[in-house]
C-alpha cells in the first residue's frame, strides 16, 4: 500500500472517531439547553397556576356561574396576559380566555390527571408550553390549563443548533486536516 493511501485511511479513522465525539457533545449541549429552557418555562407556569388557585380560593363563596363572571371581568383586568382555561371534573367549561380561542389551543379534558402535565403545542407557526393541573379549591375540583408562548425560546434553540452545527463542521474540517498531517508525519517517521 502506498503511504498516501495509508495516510488517508488513518485520517478517515481520526475523522470518524472525532465526528462521533463531536456529535455526542453537540447533542448533549443542545439537550441541556432545551431542558433548561423548558424547566424555566415550567417553573413560570407552575407559579401562575398557584397564583390562579389563590385568586379562585379568595372567591370560594361564589357559584360556578358567578365565578365565570368574575373571571371574565376581574381576572382579565388583574392579569394582562390572560392565557387560562378552566374546566370542572365533569368537563364543563368554566372559563376559556380569548388567547386560547385565538390560537386554537386544545381544550383540556378531565381524567387521569394526578400530577401537573406539561406539554408543547404548536399552532401554525407559534409554539406554546401548556401546564394542565388538577386543583381542589374550596371543595371544588378544577382542571386549570395555562399557556405560555415559547417562540423566543424555540428561536433561541434553533440559533444554538445552527451554531453548534457550524462549529462542528469547522472542527471536523480542522480535524481532517490535522489527522492527515499527523498520519503523514507518522508515515515519514516510520519510513526513516
């Protein structure tokens, strides 16, 4: 075998091993970034659910119809970003904000919700993170669903992915050139 063929073969092996390592590292970095952004969103959503529970609990003496009226009138005024939907355990809609209707967010259905459920949802080009949680407030059982727009977070993830791919490609090119150079030097060293 010629020295050039051996050098190319060794370079290819260096490149394959390095590419696998870079792929694992890039996927790990992207996964950590995604998990961190979703954790931040989930913490924010859980805090909003607790605030909503307190708000409804402070109106515990109201009937379901009165609560609906209060939610329509006062909740919107107190909370500028109204992204809430509330149903009872029978599936009766107590409240659905204009935001839910505008973006065609899914209607939650009761049943089997023993812990908060966090879901990603896409409506046309918009991304949302939604928490659905069963809460008992003043003896009444409700399923709260609160949405949070995630367009900025998903755009950040796309930017991170593009940059990781660009850096990965550049790194692989440098690794291929370096691997070839090292294997050629090694071949010359063996020949002398």
